[in-house]
C-alpha cells in the first residue's frame, strides 16, 4: 500500500482525475514539477475553481492535456492550443459525465490518514471525488495529516487504496476579497429578503460577506450549499445560525481560521454533488434562499453568469441547480446579485437583451429576484413590461434613460 510517489500511477494515454479546491494536493504538484515527463500524454481532469486552484497541469509538458469546467488563464491557453476541453456542463452535467462516461483510469484523492479501524476521511472536499473513486481503475491517495477529519457521507478504507503516500503538506488556502461600498449596499438589500428560519445557499465574494454581517440580527438561519465559506462563520459568531441544524456542504473553502472553525462544528456534514445540488432534494427544504452572482441581467430576466465581452470567465457551476431548487422550495427565493455597472460606471450590467457576446446561464422563466446596490427587482409573476420597468429601476440612474428607450423599441416588436 505504499509507494515513493503519487505520480507512479501516471502513464501516456491515461485519464486522471485530480483533487481540486481545498483538497488540491501540494505533494502531487511538487512531484509533477520535479518530474514533468510523467505528464506526457496524460489527460488531467478536475473541477478547478478560480481563486483557489493554482496548479497548471498544461505547463508541465507540451503533450499534457486537460479537461476542466471553469475558465482559467492556463485553460484558455490550452483551448487555443487544442490541448484542453471546456464542456458546456453545469454541476449536474458533470455528475452525468462521471456516471455515463468510461471510468477514469486513475483517481487521485487527498485524504486523512486512516483511523484505528483503517478508514480515511475526505478532508475538506467531498464534492466530486466520491463519484469518481468507486469507478476508477486505479485509486491513489495522498494521506495528509494536516487535513481535519470532518463528518461526511464518504470515507475510504485503506484496503480500497492501490497506491498511498503519507506526507505532511500545506493545505490550499482561499483568501476572501475586500468588501466595498457597492457589495455592502447589495448585502443590506438582500438581508431584507431573508426571514428568520430560512435556509441559505451562497458562495464566496464580497456580497456573501456583506450579507453575513447584515444578517447578524436574524435568528434560526440554516445553511445548505456547495461550498462553506467564511461568511458562515460570521453568521455563527453572530448567533444567527440555528445551533441544532445540520450545515450541509460539499467543500470547506477558506483559510486556517475557517478550517479550525469547521473542525469544531459538530453539525457540519460534507457530502457529494448528488446531495448538495439535487433540485428535487432542495425543493423539500422550506424557505431555501439561493444567493448567487451574475455578469449581467437583461430586461427579460435572462441571466448571464459566464461570459464578459465575448470572453468566457466562468462556467455555469451550481447556479442552474440551485435556481431550480429555490423556485421549487416552499417559500424559496432565487436572488441574483450584481453591481449595476462595470468599467468605472461606463457599462450597465442591466442590459436591454443578452447579445451574441453573452451566454444564457438562466432563462427568463427562472427569473425571481434581482438585486443591485440601487435596490430590489421582484420579477416573479410580473408581465414583460412590468418586469422591464422593475429592472430599469435598479439600474444605475445614468443608464436608465437608455434602457427605457431600448425597451420601447423592443416592446414594439413583441
């Protein structure tokens, strides 16, 4: 069960699933940098997330290839060179890929060392690896004593590991952005839409951080999301979270302080994407409020969360699943939050229609609530004209006349 290197499992032609996000393996990265020839002819796959995953597999060798689901500078270069693929799949689409595609030749996971009974825990990320591990031809583990042993739906017995290397290695940190005045105003608006006892889903960024501060006076809130960021700790410290409720997530995403907090959180439960993002399951959670960002929203209520000026910036991720679940939840809400402008105020992010440089991440029939620093547009149940009027009202004031004129032209052709 021991091997000098994780990369002994790699060979030309192999499809290899690699650990990502909080469980990205520093040991694997060091081994590959020391012996980049091991990457020749290998296709590396994994859900690398912007802002935390930093390792560039394509830079290792000109014959290395990569399959990814979020855009990054390295993946963009790989697409131009014909060495990378970016499937048009949200998280549920990735689940289908892992279920229906041929099993991966190698699955590499970063796990805790085994306990007295031989069981290893998934550490800080339990999102996709359970879906890959059971089907992979060869199972490889970096056993890192720095990983906390958190309560989770997935564990691995040492007898199920083909190659294991135990090594103390630094963990992957995520640093929160600074919260500006715009994010603070958006967070304050969102807080007015949240009721005591609601179950929240949100991710990283300035809006969740400001929202957590604005919700300090709320009580009995719950959390169910794809990732647990430091904003959850803010809610906990404020007494806003229900102390007896389970906090369900796939990934703990933060730094040392959040990891220490998570290790002491008895109600924390890590599980995979089929549980965290299942719209049918989300629909059973009363008051499920999904809080997510976007690049732009048009006057029909269509949401673009992936493309800016024709350039891909992200993937659909978990947004479509959370949108469907929130709208099906009794009392649930889907809140799309974004600054009203970009490029120093010169560009409105409330636009007449999404154009050929945009992508429709969410169609108009899923529109519910849009929030900018200028207010809240409640779109559910509104007519086309009333919906456009509500969105224009939360655009930046200097862009409202042009938006109103554009809508007049659009309306005449409907």
